[in-house]
């Protein structure tokens, strides 16, 4: 029997340190973790074509950017894609003169401020690359319904900011992606569309999301912490990643999206990975996952941009209902 054809998109948020401390130095952002990007070589040797979502601090630092260039230069032609990753709290223009800034939810930013930060990010990327990237991920998965037309205006054609089965919190400082499609789709934005590739997720049991919506609100708000398997290799064991994949494929979709952070390849960059042995364990887990997937399926690795160009025209156009943030609102009937 022929193996099932599956597309696999691997991505990394490539950024300064600060994710697990909650505070970000402004004058001298710490980007030592980019010196560990070379550890991707073992994963890329399996055929992976990673998309590197780079934050403003990476494009703005000669030393950090050189680490990205070395990885791309030492890889076979076309192996990597450079996308943009917005940390809106420390991307200029900055409203505060503080030496350190804390991450804040995107709902606290005025629309004009967010637009200016996107322009600064994509402009600095253009300075490095000679062109503006068209692939994007919002920091903290914090994409809102009001952002999609801003992304379209910035020239974004493909996005990976949606985390399905992830509910808003009681204060609505976290976006509502709970009912987002589990597979890729298109979003009507501006005068065109954006291809959305959500993180691959699956509920622990069929029907569990519906029960959570009808149950206590505290359990619903925390559903992503107890009711979801996701392809986040730092936080899920191999068996959970395999189970999430099998349940996702059983629903009929044939695209897999998994992701981690550049800082998670540096010992101590994530408290869960305090040593080099722990980092190597993470990388081996990812390699074992990809080998397992290849043993069951006919795997085609691609970047997010390649996926959008190849599959985008055939994807369904999806609209959110009400105040959900994973797309624009449905047009009037």
C-alpha cells in the first residue's frame, strides 16, 4: 500500500533571550542563543526546510544576523526561509525610555502603533535581505481579528500565528483561537488573502472541546493546558506528538506544523532545558519524531512560503464568528 503524502513545515521563533524571564533589555538585547542555530544541521539532514521567524533584534544585530546567514549559507540551496516575528513590546517605535521592557498583550497597542512596528520590522528585514519577507508569526501567538488587514497591508502572504483549541482568558488579554480550523485555510484580508498554517493540535479525546465550552469557565480558559496535544516538542513527549499527529491526520488534513524557539537550543535558554544534554535530548526527540513520521508517510518538507505557494490556491476560505481572532469576521449573508 502506498504511503500517505504529508507536507511538513518546521519553524523556529528566532529571537533575543527574555521569553522565560519576562523582561527584555532594550539597549543591549541578548542574542547569544543564535550561536546555537547550527544545531539544526542534524534535523535539516533529514530533509527539513525550516522557516526562521526572525524578530527585529535579530535583523538589527550584525552578530545575530551573521548566525542566520551562516546557517543558510551552509545549507543546501533553498533549505531555509527567513520570515518575520513581531515582538511588539520591544520593536520600535517605543513609547517607553526604560532600559528593560516587559512583554504586553497586543490588545494594549493602538492600531497606529502596531502598524508602525510592523513597518519597522519589515523594513529592517528588507535592509538585510534586499526584499521584504512574506511569511510571518506574531509573538506569543497573539494575533487578533483586527490585525489581519494590517498584515495584508504589510505584504504578508502566509502566517503561522494561530494556535487552535487555545481559548481567551477571563480578562481577554489573550486572543481567542479556540474554534480555529485544525488544518490550513485562507483568510480574506485587505484586497487579497493570507494563507494560515495553524500549529498542529488535537484534543485529547473527540468531543472534549465541546464539553469544555459547556463546562466551568476556568476549565475552558485553561483548556490548552490540559485538553490538547500539540506539536510543541519542548512541552510534549514523543508519544504525545505522535498521538497528536495520528489524530490530526485521521481528520483528513495532510499538513503538519511543528515549532520551537531558537533559545531552546541554548542550555538554560528554557528552564526545562538547563544543560547541553537536555538540549540534545530535545533535538533527538525531534529527529525521532521526523523519522517516525517518514516511516509511516511520504513526507515532503517545505517552508511556510513554499507551502503557501503550492497549496494556498486550493485551501478553503474561512471566516471567524463573533469575536474570535483566528480570521476576519464572516461577511454579511
